[in-house]
């Protein structure tokens, strides 16, 4: 008898619960991907750089950076990568790159986790940048 009474109380309690109308339900698909990592093609990055809409971070070693880098790039080696030290602006997107895309993917994961924002890195790295077009500019030394 007690079991039946308990079941009746639970059934009445559940019946009294209101269901959230569909118009007020949270649309999970509409939420932004926080902390996501994506790649960007060399041509798309070139357009962003040309338009002044990118902060470019080279995560290779200082020696690799000195040997050749993308125009305007800053050096933030993955071996000593500090996400808190990477410039992030609303007006310009911060994009990472390395030689082939592996180190920049690792650094992008760290930066995305730190900021909770989408972070992109150059697909195929500087190798893809220079293979894209023979005339593609890579700065060397003090240029």
C-alpha cells in the first residue's frame, strides 16, 4: 500500500511540472563553438593579411623565424608558448602557423582552451604558403 501511495505522489508531482515551450528551449546548435580550432587556407590568410585583418603568430623556433616568416608575423615558439601573451583583438583575427601545421595545431589548442574562442591556424603551414604561388612573399631576416 505504501508503495502505491509513493508512486501516486511521484506521478502527481511529475504531472504538475510544466514543460518549457519550444520557443523558450535552448537551441544547442545555435551556441558558438567555444574553444574550437580550425584551419585556414593559405589564399584566405593572404587576403586577411592584405586587408590588415590578421595578427599572424609564427610558432616555430626563433632560428626558423629568422630564416623566413610571413609578412608582419610575430614569433611565439610552441616550446615556450604562453597563451596569455598572445595578442587577441576584436578588429583582427589571430592566426597561428608553423612549418607544416602540426605545431600550430598544438598551439591553437592551447590558445583556444585559454580564451574559449575559435582559433585558426594555417593549413599546411609555411610550406603550403610558399607552394600556393611561386611569387608568394616570405620575409627573410630583417626585412
